[in-house]
């Protein structure tokens, strides 16, 4: 079944020649058991309204040191450079992202199920979750390039076949994120709209898009209107803080000319009822290190200790 | 006489294979008549120590409207596009800078001698001044690219033959500059050091360097050390504010992914005793629209009204 003939696709994109706005047809907070919430009701309301949440100090500086040590080891590991799971900066060739660390790395596999983050994901998504994607991101100092506004869900929907908005991203800051080193910027409230993006996806878009996204980017007029309505927020925080953000919130980042690199450990949690469907995808699948297509088993969530 | 054999060059750069730090041999504030200062003594001290100064609201919103109207006219003027005095964004082709507006544009020629800015330049530089360079800068929304750290004096010294540090830049903000639209970033205090930059200047470097500077950029270790010592400041302010900064302060800017363009009107004042010298320059001269080489007459400074 081809998505282009499928009338039940609630969130069409990259099909029309004109931009279009669709209302979100899914809740932002899917939680059914609010009595046992791992975060307070104000935090839940904040996530619902703004589409993101910064929780300072969720991991201790000792834990961050353990993560960074492992991160440095992975980056320096010669094999990383040759692996198809590594994406480099377009101009400098510096390592930008290492994918599938929840699968390939023992430590970061444990972190994926750490109750402090996975428990919140399970709560907000209203049930069992699995990892759709994971990665280590490095934004090097001096040469980090800007990344334009986009909704992750738009890509996961069109390129991976994720049916509904029932996923979220969790970014563990491994360095301090300040206004000076190209932090995550978000348009709070934009997660309530789905912007149909113009332009057909090129083949093998995934590799290009992880360096510099050009398709699946909303048109300037829609972005201008959303920023006019909602403004722009910066998700700054110290290392060890965690940013949760809804799958459909528009976000991006400026360049980083400061000497300070920006690193984070990134997990995408998806609800097990929302696994990706081959018939919803518009093209041949992206590699499984970018989008999980086989292992949809519920994540085993538990308390973890790293130091 | 070739600069490479000239023993009196106080600020050598792009000659050695290793970076080197030289002390500044010139004052920052050259003023001899402090009794008739156009700015208060705290402001003078601030410029001296930090190497820059933001003066909010120096121009009214009505005046800014007049300037922006003229700016839009120049940008839309078809001739601008074909002129050698226009520099475009490397990737998008959008107009980035229009040069020599103090010469070619009646309005911006008057602004160059406006007592509110030229009077401060004359005071800080300790006497009569002329315009070494002027330009309108546009940093478009969505696609503005980062600009790396550099000292303007390093370029003016090596590529134009400006002998000493007795010049300053004056940037009139024509749009609000916020942390979100790629504002000017500066390393306060860096103006007291001259960093010898590594790498020989390529031919016709000026055109490339105005898009993306790769030569005349200090090495990462020196930049890291300076930021460690002094930190980074952002020169934010509302439209109509004016940023003065010393010719040798290290500055740059991040990308601009926001919908908000960033425009400013930019004048470089140089003291008439510090005119550029052909024998100090390392290569064939840059075009005169980038660096004044003929008209060194003292600027006529007066009160101006635009509305």
C-alpha cells in the first residue's frame, strides 16, 4: 500500500507544492496514571503547553564524568571513523554523531533504561516504550554549523513510517549548554501544529539530512508566523541536566564559534503501540541504526548506578 | 620596501608557521582632551578595559526607520546586485554587505559625519578621523552563516597596510540584536593582545574573506586561552543602539536560524595620522571600496537631522 493513496495518513508532508498546516490529532501527554507521576503536575503542564522540559541536575557530575569518558573513548576509537553509524560535519569532517549507542555500547544501553529518564518517557507517553533511535552528538567548538528548524516527527513519519505523535526525545547534556555555544532552540507551542513541508525527499536523504537538513524544513512564512505567535526559547543548562522534548516541536540550533564543544547523549522513546509501519513510509527504509525497525520489545526500566 | 624585510613592523602576522602573541604597543583610548569628552568617564574606562561599548538609543526609532527605508531601497536596487561593491552569502547568494556607502550614498555619507558617532570616534582616537571602510551588513533570517573570530586590525594591517592601532568600528543597529539572531560576540580584553595568525594570504583573499574568513583567524589554542581569561560577551541591543569596538578586539558571530534578519550600518574610523601605507602591505591592494587609499581628508563632523 502506498502512502500517497492512503487516506488515513493524518500528517501528510512533502506531497503538495504549497505549505499547509494540520492540527495535531494526538495528545502531548498520554499519561493515564497521573497519581504515580515521576514529575510534578506543574512540570507535566509545562511539557504539555510548551512541548519541552528542562530538568536540571538529573545526573550528577560524577555520572557525567563517566559518560564523557566513554564518549571520548568512542570518538577516539579508530573503528568509529570507518563505521556507517558515524556522521561527520559537512565541511570539517569532524565527527558529529555516533548512532545506535543503545544497541552497540554496554554503558549507554544501560542509560537508555535508566528510570530517571525512561520512567518519565513511559509516564508522558502513557505506557511501555522502546528506543526508536539513539545517538551521541558532538557540536565541536569553533566550527559547529547551524542546524535549521525542523520537527523530528515530520522525518520519522515520512521517512520511517511512524504513524502517530507518541514519541519524545531525551537529551542528556554532557557539557554546559550556554547561549554562546549553539544550544538547542525551540519554538514553544509549535508542537500543536503539523506543518506540511514542501519538496520531495531525495534518495538516501538520511545521510545528507543528518549533516544539513534541506527537506522536511517548514517554509519561511510558516516559521515566521509560529515565532510571531510563540517566540523562541533556548534550552540551556549545566552538564547533567536533561531536556525532554515532544517529537513534533520545531527546534534547531545556531552555529558554535565558541571554543566550547557541545555534547549530548540522545534517546528517542516511542510507545510500543506506535511502532513504524512499512506502508506509511514514502521510500526505501533508512538504515536501522537511524530508525529501529526490528526490535520493538518494551524497554526494561530500572534504577541504575554508574559510579 | 617589502614588509617582510621591514624591521619596524610592530604587529607581524601570517609570516611564521607557529602562532605568537605580541603586546599591544598603542593606547586604546588616544583622547588628549578629556574635559570635553562626549561620553562619561565610566564609559571611557569601559571602552579602554573591554575594548567595546554599547550605547543604547543613540538614534531614535524615527531615524532608524529612515535608515531602513534607504537600506531596503539599496538592496532592491537592481544595480546593487551587479556591483563589485556587494558581497553575497556563500551558499544562498543573498546580499550580505554593500560597501562604500559613505561615498556612494548621500544619506549614509551624512551619517558618517554625524556628531553623535563621529564625535565619539574623534574623541577616542584623539583627533581628526576619516572613514577607512563603510558598509551595510545584512544577516538574513533562517540562513545567516556563522563568522569566525578575528581582529579587524590584523586584516587591515596585513592586507591594507594600516600601521598602528588607532582605528575603531562603529555599528549602528538597524534591527534588534538578540541572543537569537546571531549577534556580535566579543572577547572583552582581547584587544590588548595581537595574535600572529598562521597561514599565508591567498590572492584576492578579500572577496572570500568577507564571506567566510579562513586566513587571519587566530589558532584554536590562542582563542581558547583568551576565552578562558576573559570570557565572551554578546553585544545585544535594540535598533538605534550603537556598538563601538576597538580595531583589534577579537569578535565573530554565530549563525542566524531565527526568522529575524540582523542589519547594521557600519563605519570604520581611522585617525588621519594612521593612514594606510603601501609599503606595509604584503600583497597587491584590496579594492578601494573595501579600504580607502586615496581620500584621507579629515571628516567634517556636524549635527545631523534626518526626520
